[in-house]
C-alpha cells in the first residue's frame, strides 16, 4: 500500500512538472533603426515592425527552442556619429548582445561594421546597399541581407545593351553615404566596357535641377540613368516635366528603393500637381530586387524557413502595421524580416558546436572572440529560402544576387513588370512585350539627323550636258573641217596643226561641264575622284587651248618683229615644244597639289531652317557638297595666277602683231577679242561663284555658263571666219584680203612650204642689213665733205675782202654760171676740183641710196606678207 502511495506521489510530481510552462533562456541582439525623422526618409518604425514580426515567428517556431531571441532597440537617426554613441551604450549595457542588427543607411552601417569588427561582434545589415561595404578586409564581420547595388547596376546596363542604346547620360544624388556616387561609377564602368558613350554624369546638389535639365536637353540625352532617393526623385521629375524631358521619347532608368506611388506623396516644396507628376514618371523603368516567392506549387510554403510565402508575409505584416497605426513601407521590409531569420538560423546552427565546446549562448561575454568567429563562419555557410528568395552569402559578406525585377511605370500610375535579370548568370528575360511604349516603338537614344543635300535640279544638269554635248559636236565639226581643208591655202597659212590642238582644249573644257553635273548621288567615294578630275580637266583644257592659240601668235610675232635678226626657221615642232612646256608646268602644279593636299568631298550645313518631326525623333538638316582640301584657296590662287600670266602673254602678243593685216596669217584681233571676253567673264564669274557656294544651283549654273559661253565664243571667233572664207572662195589668194599697207606686194608662190618662205625672208633681211650699212657710211662721208666745202668758202671770202680802197679796186669780169646743183654752195677756184668730185659722189650716193631703199621696201613687203602666215 505504501509502495503504491509513493509511486502515485512521484507520478503526480512528474505530471505537475510537465504541466509547468517551459522556461527558455533569453538571448539578445542589438538592433539599430532610424526611428526618428532622418535625412533619407527611411521609415524606421515600419522596418522595426517587420523585425518584431520576425522575432515573434522565430520564437514560436522550433528554432532556438531552448532560447528566446530578444532585441535591444537603438535609434540610429541615420546619423553615423549618433549611432556610434548608441553602439557604445549597447556594449556597456547588460545583458550582452550576441550580434548587432542594422542599419538602414549605408553610412551608418559602415560605422557600425568598423566598430563591430573592432569589438568582435558580428553584424547583419537589413537595408544597406553601398558597394563600399563589400570590402571584406575592412569589414570582416559584416553580412548584408539586402543585395548590393551591383546586381541592379548590372541589370540596368544589360537593359541598355538589349535595346541597343548607345548614348547614355547619368545623374546621381550627392549624399553623405556616397552610395549613389559609387553606384553611378559602377554603371559608367560597365557602360564603357560595352563601348557605350556616356554623354554626361551630373551630380545633383541643391535645388538647381533646372540647370541639369538644360544640360540634358543641350546634349540631346534620351536615355538617363538616375540614382537618387525618393525625395530628390520627386524634384527631378517635376523639373523634367517643366523642361519637357518626359514621355515615351525619354527613358529614365531608376533604382528601386521607392515606396508605392512615391511620385504622389504630398510635398509642399514641389511646384507640380499630382497629375503632372503622373505624366512625368510615365514610361520610366524601376529596377528592384525581386522578393516574390511563387505560389504556383502547393508545397512552396513548406520550403521557406518561416513557412510563409511572400504574399502571406505581406498580409500579416500589413495587419501588424495597422495595429501600430503605421502606413505601408517599401519592399525592404521583407529583407528586414529575412535578415532577422538569418540571425536566428545562424545562432541555431551554432548551438550544437558550442555544446561540443562546452559552451552555451549565454556564455558569450566570457568567450566573445571565439564565439564571434563561430557566428561569422556559421552565417557564411548558411543557406535557406526566405520570403525574399534564396538567402546565402558570398565570401565578401554580400548576399547572393537574386532576380532583379524590372518594372515600367504605366501612364495610369501603376507599375507593370516587363522583365527579370539573373545577376548570377547575367541573363535578361523579358515578360510579355517587354515594354508599354505606344505602338511598341522603342525610343531612340538621340534625335536622328537626316541629311538632305541641296542638289542641283536634274533638269538643269540634263540641259547643261546637252549644251556641252552640242559644244563638243561643234568642236568636232571644226576639227573635221580643219582636217579636210588643211591643204587649202587659207587654212594652211593658219597653222592647222595648232588649230587641232585648240579644238582639243575646247573639247576638254566642254567635258568639264559633265564632271560638274556629277555629285554625291553617284557615289560619295567616287565623288572624291570626280571633283579632282574636273578641276584638272578644266585647267589642262584651258592651258592646251589658249597655249596653242598664243603659240601661233608667237610665231607671227617672231617673224614680224625680228625680221633683221632672224636666223632660225620657226617650225611647228618648235611651237609644240613651247606648248609642251606650258602643259608641263600645269601638270607639275597639279601633281604637287593632288599629292600634298588633295581635295575631297566635304559636307557643309547650309544656312537655313531645320525641319524637326512631330515626335522630335528626326531632324532634317540641309547640307551641300564641296570639293575642298587643305590649303585649297592657296592652290586655286596659284592656278589663277598661272593662267592669268598666260592670258597676259597672249594679250601682249596680240597687241604686238596687230598691224599684220592678212587674216590667214594673223589671228591677233580675234585672239584679243577672245581673251577680252574670257577675262571679263572670269573677273565677274569667279568672285560671284565663290560667294554663291551656299547656293549650289546658282554656283553650278554660273560656272557652266562661263565655261560654255567662253569656249563656244572662242572657237566661233577663231573658226567661223575660216569656214565662211572657204565657203566663199575655196581656192582664192589669202593675200588679197589684206588691207593696203603702202607696200608693194609681189607675186609669191604660196604653194611653197612655210620653211622655204622663211628662208627667203632671211636672205632679204641679210641684203637689207648690208644696204643699210652702206647707206650709213655714205651719209657720214657726205657730211664730212660738206663741212670741208663750208671751210673753203669761208677762206675765199676772207681773201676777197683784203683791198679796202675803192679807187684801187679793179673791175671784175662776170663769172660763168656754175653748173653745180643748187643744193651745193658756190666754191672758189681752188676748190673747183673738189666740188666736182663731191657732186659726182653725191649723185652716185643718191642713186645707190635709191637702189638700196627699193630693195629694202621690197624685202619689207615680202616680210609682211609672209609674216601674216
């Protein structure tokens, strides 16, 4: 009986013990939240609510079943200095905290990470993204539950690459944490690696956002990567609306740390209405870390450590917010929830290892260094599925980059998912159409400039080419005429070989008009050769044509002006050598120019209004083509100078031979008329064409008109009279058409060759020269004799005047009249013989002089006749 009673008492005691509540050992962590109003507008109390919800769920689960996880909350105010004081207070308080939890602002997390490493304390941040926190050497005990900015930056760059945008502008907010600046720097580095052009990188400071917008508009920036917080973003888009930098034409690529309908949050400092803000943010892209865990499978909720899906979490979280009278918070609250589950999971995995070491969690104050190393290693190895997705960490303490969700702001104010980016495999996947742009039209990264050339009307080109063809036909007609009648007296005396060369130069000038009609419509590459060829052809045609013309005149000049000195026959070969020298100089200048400074096609904008399309995607700019090169003006002046000297030389020859009056021999008057017309038209045409370059049609018409008119007029003046003469008198004597010059014209066999006629001129010139010398000697002798006669006469007068007495004067007998010519003075008896001899010499001299003069006149007459050749 007693035994049974004792057993019953023991059983009751055990039953009473079992019915007593289980006492769990409390362990603590130190939490830092921006509970006070802060610079970054971080909703600290909403984040704290998510952490408290996680604490409640952890303590109700089988995790840390022997322990109760509690949190000592400190206000960080998003202020590093203030947080440092709070951290020191946490370390000095009891009970000891096993880990630190925080913070939201990256600059605060940086201070906490440095102090935690120094005080051997593990730190898990729930909302810091700064790239600077990835430095493992500086922050060896830091882990981040929120993925860094790296994944979202890579996603933004991949999005830009996918749509082929080349020109990018970036804007970032200047903050004390320097998070935006670091993120912007990474984006620029990634863009440069894929050969994209960064137009500008604007740092937004103060309230002068309008200046940044003007810079964007000036650079024609269409794709803008923005890295700024929510408060600053509202000011940016308000100014973008006022600067007309919004809508489907512009692509704003933002980070995803904004709250729901962030653009509609009332802000007294904004001059924009809610509707204006909605229009301003339409079609913008927001890149955010995906935190949605799919519920397509029924077993999904059993896979998460908390046994909750994302939607279930948000439902319970919103209920907790309502109890606390708090508004909704951004998506980082889910990361705060998973961050606290990371703390609990790491502590739970550390318990068996500590027990193996004979330690417990509550022994942290005695073995702080060893236990912190264990906690860090446990967190590094942890891996579970949370409401934000896979929770795991890289060796630098950053969380695995999960999916980046890409949202596009719809014009109705809602955000529409358009794609996802997997940072681990760097793969971009579009959802649905991938955009909500009007008509699916992808925006351009710049205003496309459509170049329209001010081209010469086709009808005008055809007209000038037809006229040029007719000019060539005319030149060929003259060439055939010249070849057919080259043995006729009239044509033969006009140097037919040189006439052929003149016509060749004219054909080259006409062909230049065809070259001027060819422009960039043919081929931009071929135009470079065309523009060089047309100038060379024009210059060479001018030199050949006028050089041959002046060579003819030079021969006439040599025969006529050097009749007393000529010793060499001027043959056609000599004239061709002279022409070859001129062409050689021209070709030499061309080769030097085309080798050193070759002209090429240059597109120049014309002065005129630009046409912009209604959607401002296309801008039409009027341009013109020019054939220019380095120092083109200098080279053109060189050629103008060379050709001007050639014209001046031609004018000089024409003037010198103007008195040679036989047309068959001399074209001086016609050449003078031709040169006059060419000079007059060039003096007017060249400056006008230079000043009308901006009007290609006018310039083309003027240049072609000058070439056609000058060439046709010159050929007509030179060859039409020959055609008329052959038509009127095919076999007539060319000399009969010369005007009388007062010289006797002797019958000369003009059927002889020009060389024989020139030899005759040489003989006559030699005889004329000898006769001139004899005449000169006789005239000198006559003057000497006259002086002697005058002396004798004076002596005779003095002799007769010696007896002054009249009465002793004898009567003189009358003298016999002298038979001497009247022109001679009377001489004394002593000089009679000399006088007779003088009279005789003078008569002979006058007779010889008359004979020589006759020969001279005859030689000059023949010379003039032959010179007209």
